[in-house]
DNA sequence: TAGGTAATAT
DNA sequence: TATATTACCT
């Protein structure tokens, strides 16, 4: 007699959220009353019971339909001992729990020796019966190929368990991250804020690595069934330790962020040179890195400006900066980077004026022309297609880069915006527009110093009034040399602006041909 | 010894 | 990949 209930599909195991409910149990017992009682108990636990009262049928079921069962319960009596032992020999693919009223040690030993997972004496304890699923898990992880069908039968269980454990790890990691976010509250200074952000980034990277590692571990578990559960548990434990270590590193990040604001902060190699160099062990002879905070960099730049870029040498900069803990070598290194950056960025700025990408871009990319025009902003309205237009209308929009190239050091930009980024040295990095040539590249969006201005609105550090004054002076005496920082408008931009104003003819100067255009074009 | 720069490390 | 440090040359 067989009472098979609905059988789960294998893929459902991955989503077996109410495990062990639905565990499929083969019940082999030739005593109708006893089996009925056992079956009732099992079904109360929402296990799915298939009852066989005939040993031949039972053996046939496990050999032909082993995939239908997770566990077998065999009732051994004095009458069916031989059949039972035979069944045990045949049913090595499944965890078999023996139940019996026979309490003789020899029977118990023989059953266990033949592969029974457990020997339960009757009357059955409900808890014992409920926990038979443990043998399923154990079998799933502990069978090492000695049973041909085990893998196909219990692998879904194994996968489910692995997924479950992995999920738990992820939950734990999320929980620790949340706790850390709560710990890192309201830094009192921009530096701290940045440090925390950076630390947090490091942690995120670390966590990403950990997660990847966990994924790898998990994959290994699934892909390599030959590993025994000890190895797998080790891997899972390792992951857990890694997750725990994140907590520690986060705490470190928090404390280190709190401690460093005044003098130069040195980082790296678990060594803090700041004020505790005597504690540095001989193993840790390696020099620490200088954390070039915006404040430190500002001081550096100030010193360089004071000396002049040509006269700025490390020793002099070091004297001017007056920062404890900083060495000449540190300065030299930073100066090298600073110079390289200037070399890299300044020609680009020049180039950006000389080679407008397309005509539509010119309409607001062009340099302003020296003519008595109304305030420049009126002529260069915010293009509605500017990428930050919709999302960041609170920013002041500067329609073109005005008359000076902003000092590199003034725009050390770190804070990122959804569509606008900048490198560490403040050079705006724009999103790619190459895909749509009809959309002109926008002007640099408003930016800020490394930590942002208070209102996020000051793109250029030079006061607008100063710019206007310089422009007015230049326009008043167009024959005079342009003040430092101002460059004359391009011929193209002058012509296009004149054209826009309705002036279509301009006299041709023999000494200054108008690029490729003839006056007729205008 | 200091400055500059390339190579290397993080 | 970016940045800092180190090594090496002048």
C-alpha cells in the first residue's frame, strides 16, 4: 500500500522556506496499526509520508524512485529482522531511521552497522521524530560518492542548505554594515566626513571582496559535491570570520577618523607614525603614507603660490607649510604630482577653447567676445539639455568658463555628482556625449572643493564682481594688452556673435584673414 | 645634500 | 588605476 502525496519538484528545494515541512518520508512497516500511528505523527509535522507495508515494494521504491524520498523510516520487529537488514543494505542512498520496540543492543548495533542513521526506540518521542530531517542534511553533506543516487536525491537539499547559510551570512553582513553606519554619525569636520566616507568606501570594497569570496565559496560548495561538509563548514566559517573582521576594520576606521585632524595624518601598514614612532617595531620600518587631506593640500598650494611655481622647491615648501611630521620627501612627491597635474591639465584648458566640438556647442561654449554686451548670463542661458539642468537646478549655472582658468588648486574636487565627476585635482570629468553628436557638451558644472561648498553653488572661486571688473577694463581699452588670465575671443566666436546680432558684413583686414571664412558667409 | 624623475608599492 | 613612496641620477 502506498500513499504518495504531492511531490515537490527539485527546483522548489531552493525556495524551501518552510523546511522541514514537506519532507518526503518513506515509511516501511508491516504493522498497520503501528504504521498508522507513526504516519499520523509525521503528517502532523507536515511531512509527506509514503507508507509501504511490503518489504519488496519498499525496496523497489527506493531503488526505482529514490528521488521521491528524503528519508526512510523502517520499523524493525523481531519478525522482520532479516527483511529489515536487507532493506538497510539496499537503502544506503537514503538516511534510514530505524524505529523499534526491540531494545536489544545487538539489533541496534546491527542496524547502525548496516547504515541506519539512528535507532529510535518506541514509543516515539515527538521531538525525535520531528528532527529526522537532521539526518537528511547530514547525509546530503556527508555522503562522498559511496552511494550512487545520493547526489541526485539529496543535492537539492544540500543546495538549499548552502543557500540558506549563505543568506544568513549576507544578512549578518548587512546588519553589521547598518550598525557601522549608525556608529559613524555626523562627523564634526569636512575632513572627518571625508575620511569616514573614504573609510566606508574601503569597507565597501572589502565587503565586496568578501561577498565575492562568499559567492565563490558557495559556488564551490555547489559545484564540487565531493567536498565533505567539514570543508564546507570551514569555508562558511571562514567567510563568517571575514565578515566579523569587517566590523573590526570599521571600528578602526572610525577611531582613526576621530583622531586625525591637526597635524599630518600618516596611514598604512597598520602603523601610525604620528606621535608614536617609538612604538613602530623593527618589522614595520616601512614609512607610512601621508594622507594629503584637502587642508594639507591647501597649505601646500598656498606655499607653492607664495614661492611661485618656478621657485617652489620641497625644502622651501616644507618651511612654509609648517606641518609637523611632514618630510621633504613627502613634499617632493606631492610636488611632483602637482607639477605633472599642471602640465597635464593646463594645455587641456587651452585646447578646450581652441577646438569646440561642434557648432551647437559653440553657442554657449565659445568665449565671450569683447563688446559692450549686456551681462553675459543673459546671452548664455542654461541649456535645457545640460545634464545637470533638471537634476541640479539649485546649482548656479555658469554658461561658459569665464575669463580665467580657475586655479587648479582651487577646484580640488572630490565630491561627486550623479552625472558630473572630477578627478582628485579638480578637473571635471564629463559623461560621454560621443553617442549623440547633436547634444553639445555642456560647460563644466558647478563644482566645489574637495568637500563641497556650503551651498554647493560656487563653481569658481574668483568673485564674479572681480571678473566683471576685469572684463570692463579690458573692454574699455581693447588696444591694451589683456590682463593676466584673459584671452581674446576666437575669430569664429566673434563672427558668430556678430551674425547673431544681425551684423553680416565685417571688413576684411589684409593682415588678419578671417580663418577659412569669407565675409560673404556672414 | 637637495631636487627631479622614473620605478615600484599600495 | 590613482596615488604615495622609494630609488636613483644629476
